[in-house]
């Protein structure tokens, strides 16, 4: 009888361990997202840059409000730049949907998010001397328009440089 009870106990423990392992694998992505969000909020500059980059690489919809907050107000320009780059690594539709869902989490309005995200594009237009771009973006559609316009400008500059050689 001892052997039967020991076998049942051993099988129960094995089943419990297998269950813990499978739950760990299933929630690995979510745990990593939470870890990177924590590092983005509390880490040193290098840790915040790495966290922003990893959240972008993961395409983390959960991390969008935190990336946007970092892009807007991190004390380090390098972290702000990486956070912005990470946001734009994501497909436009995913990023916009996630940003809209994150509005209540991040405590910002859509217009505030758009203004922060559009700043580097608008500055790029100014630096290039291009004057025909949306001047006061308020929606994600405006942001996508600005992004597409900048891509078009970059292509035309490349074409001009190629024909001048």
C-alpha cells in the first residue's frame, strides 16, 4: 500500500511541476513585457534604452503607453529617441490601436500622443526645408499622413541625389 500512495504522490508532484512549467512558458511574453516596462520606468539610462528597444522588438501593445510616456518625458534624449524608434517599429495599425487603448492608461489624450509622436517628423521637415506638411496634427490619421509624407520626401531626395551623380 505504501508504494501505491508514494506513486500517487509522485505523479501529483510531476503533474504540478509540468503545469507550472507550461504556465511559465505561456506567460513568458507577458512577464518579459512587465519586466521591460518596470525597467523603462525605474532603470538607469542604459536599462531604459534596452527596455524601450525590447518592447518595440516585441511589438508590445501593452508597452505602448509607457513608450509614449518615455518618448515625451524621459530625462535622457537617447531614451526618448529609442522609445520613439521602438514605437515606429510596430505596424501602423497595431501602434495606433494600442495607443488608443492606452490613452486611459497613460493619462494623455490622443492629441497629446500625436503631438509627441509628430515632433521628430515635423523637425525633420523643418531641417529639410520642406514646407508642405500637416502643421497641426491632432489624430493618428494626421500622424500617418505626416509619416507617409516624410517617406515620400526622403524618396525624392534619394532620387535627386542619384540623378546628380
